[in-house]
């Protein structure tokens, strides 16, 4: 196996002592180290029949090619790749938030009897909010009333899927993803904390504070800043963990504690950045070795 022209150029530019270290690495290690030097510029991959351009996917990990697109999960930081030709998700490509599969409870602490198969992976993704259009008018009206009682729906047209109803429904699906349930459980959970029930006012970290922590975590994991949209998704996901922590603890039973914000951010960035995070970590390790030799 041979290095790409870009990798070879990066190798040629190394200091003599650094070259000695890289030469002792296996081929995969050389690639990671030299890619870190290059800065992960997009590279061409020859498939034998056509040439695809692939770049790191900082939204959900893995590679996005000209045959797939990234589909975000609703309400949580994560997503999957979907085949452009068929519109079907590509198996095994989901990366991001996974629910803890905690039992659903009512305000009185009783186990919910709602029928559902809980899943650690989200079941609702961008575009799935359109599913409410398949409900009958009276079903839509019933769901609207429940969303109204939960405090997530303002003015709406009874039995009609208007913009307000669609936005509230998207919130329901996002809530279901956070706890591994279906939309019925998501709606019930929102009703528990809504203005119509025994409400819980959650306290969450400020977005400004979280953004500073996420920025520091990004520089620690990647050596650079990340896209503001990704930072915002991580911030919202952490705030939701804090809400779930307070809700679960208020209901009693096993006490739940959200991870430290910096630990959560680092794991999210590592999962989203994949090989780049590994390469940067390796480069820092190699730099420490070189620094030790120089002393």
C-alpha cells in the first residue's frame, strides 16, 4: 500500500526526528498521523467504476458519499445515512444520542401501561413529523387537545394539521426519541411536565455557558472549533439530559445524574468526528514523544 500524494508531501515535510517515528508506524498509523498534518482536506477515492468525493461528516460520524445523505434524529443529537436512490436508511450508520431505556412512570409513580417496544436508538427522524397527516381528523383533534394540555401548542385549527400543530407534533416525536418510547409515550411525558398536569419547572445550564464548555471540549478533542449548528445541537441535547434528570428524580425511585457537561461534549464530538478525533489524539501523543526526545 502506498501513501497518497498529499500524504507523501506531508511526510517529506517532516523533521528528520519526526520521520524516524512515523517510519516505525504501521500503515494505518502513518495515514492517521499524516492526515492530521494535512488537515483532513477532502480526498478522492477511486471505487474502480467511478470517482466519489468523500469528506468527514461532523454531524453524525462516518462518511457521506454521493449516494447517501445525512438524516438527523428529531430532538436529540444524532442521525443516520439514507440511500438517495431508495430513500431507505443504511443499516448500522446511526451515531449519536441513545436513550437509557428508563421505565416510563406517571405523576403518581406507577409504571405506565402504554404499549410500546422501547428502543435505545431514536425511531423518529427529520421528515417523520409529516406522519400526523395520516391520522383521521378526530384523531388529530384528540392529539391537539393533549398537546394543548401539555403546554406545547398555542392557537390551532381543530382537527387540521396547521403549522402550529406540526411544530408541536415534532416536539412530541423528539421527546419520544429521548426516552426510547413511541409518540404516545412522548406525549404522555410532556403532559406530565406540562401546564395541565403536576408540572415540573426544570433548571438547565445557560446556552452561553454550555457553548463555552463545548468550544473548549472541541479544541481538546480536535484542536479546532466546531460548526455553530453542531455546538447548538450538543447544547440542546445536554439541556434535555438535565430536564430528564430532574423529572426522574422528582418522580422518585432510582436517582439519575446527568454527566458533567465537558464529558458529555467530548463524547458527542468524538462520536461525530470519528477518525479526525483519533488522528488529533495520535498527533498530540507523537508531539509529546518528540518533545521528550528534544529535552
